[in-house]
C-alpha cells in the first residue's frame, strides 16, 4: 500500500514524458510527446502479441527516457517494446 501511494506522489511530482495505453490489442497515446513512428511500432507489437490491456510510461531519467510497464505486460513483450524504443530514440 505504501508503494502505491509513493508511486502516485512521484508521478504527480515527475509526470511521465508520455503515456501509452493498450486497449483491445491497440496502442493509444493518451498523453505527452511521442513520435508517430514509435507509436506505430508499439501498436504493431501490441497487435502481434495479442495484448488486451496495459500501460507504458516514458519516464525521464538521467541520460534519457526509460520505459516503465504495467504488470499486464509480460517481460518478453516488454523487451520488444524496449527494442522498438531504442531503435527509434536510442541513437539520438
């Protein structure tokens, strides 16, 4: 319970750079700045992996943006999202 409360406070103090929600196998940007090509790749991954629900956050960290995932997204799927993110954004 304390962890959830702390997470909520931190998200209000340091909001994510972007939020992507997965609904019915589609990745939808709900907030923030995210290039269309990255969202398209996220959408392809969600559809190919048949993900029903989930949330991805782009969180500002020292040295760039790090992806964070809701528990509904399996580790193997998380790695695909990370790979897509790095392919587009990691080389900048």
